């Protein structure tokens, strides 16, 4: 069984879709998948489905959802509901466990690639890091669980995954800057800084890419826009390290052209 959460929820068996259509069934499957091979307590499942004030019949209703999921899984796998309850969607003392392999969940494969890409960065193999991190990013098909209603427990997972996605993207840009790919990054960074106008790391990377492309004036303009937005929205000045980057650009500091120093380290120098 293959379950995908990096975008719309998808569940497949041998290429055949078995994704539930009912919203609450999808919530239960998504939460169980993101806690694969762990016990998800009835309490957490009830909180996911109904918040802090579940109806009196909530436990019986949850059992019905589990029954229907087992039925769907059993039909897809050619197993009886009893077999499914013993081997795939298992009742535990305090809740339920979905037993799937780490390669059966796209989020697990994504996190393995992200971890490998960061190890490549740590050993300064920037080409391998860029390739691996791009492969991780290509696994995303849209916002995590974009078509699933989320209670608090699922929202925590969605936020964690989205933060991880942004961090991997920032690391990938660092790797590409180290490889001298500043020209090809310009359009990507223009879009990213428009989406995240107060993300200082992305703005710093855009400043470096513009500077290396012979556009010193544009680098300074990016800093000015960042500062204006932060002061207007938050009443805060940009961080000291990005102010140092601005001064380095004003002074045409040669360190800004060191291709094999990561963009993150450059901005902190």
C-alpha cells in the first residue's frame, strides 16, 4: 500500500486508487499514516475529528470509520477484515496502528532525501546536495494534505512538513549558489521572495545571486524592500547579519564571489 500526503491525499495498492472519499475517513487515514507503525490513541483521533468537544457517540462513530477503512483496505489487498485488523490496521489497547513500510509513505521518502542532501552539504559535495534536495522537492504535488480537513493533530504535521519543505528549498538554493548557478536562480528567487517577503534567508540569497549577476543596484533594492516591509509590518529592522551583507555589497567585498562558500555562511560572515 502506497500513501501520499505531500499534496492531495492518495492511497494506492498496485497502482489502483483506494483513497476514501468521505472527509472524516480521510482525516483518520492521514493521521494514522503520519504516525505509521505507532499507536494513535483514541483520544488523539477524537480530537482530530471533533476538537475538544466530541459528541457523545464519537467513540462508536470512530469505530465505524475504522471498520470502513479496514473494509476498503481489505478489498484492495484481497484480505478479509479480520486479516486487516491483525496485520495492517491493528487495534491496540489505547488506539490503532497502521502498519506500513517506510517506503510506503511519500513523507518518509522525502525526509530521507532531505537528510541525505543535508549530509552532502555538510561534507561540501554541493552537486550531490543540489541533486538530492531537488529530488526531495519534486516529490511535492502541492501543499501537504491540501484536500483533507485538518484538526489540531493533523495541523501540527502539516505545518512541520511545510516548514521542512521551505528549509530544504533554502538549502538547495545554498547548494546552487555554491555551484555558481546564480543566473538560473534569479527567476526562482524572484518568485520565492514575492511569496515570502520577510524571509531574510531567501532575500539574502536573492541579493547574492543578483550581485554575482552584475546587478549590485538590484541587490540593494531587495534589501530596501525587505527593510520597508519588516518595519511597516512588524516594527523591526532586518537582522544584523543581513545588514552586514548589505554593507558587503555596498563595498563590493570579494567574499561575495566565493562560489564554494554556502550562501548561508556568506550572509553570516
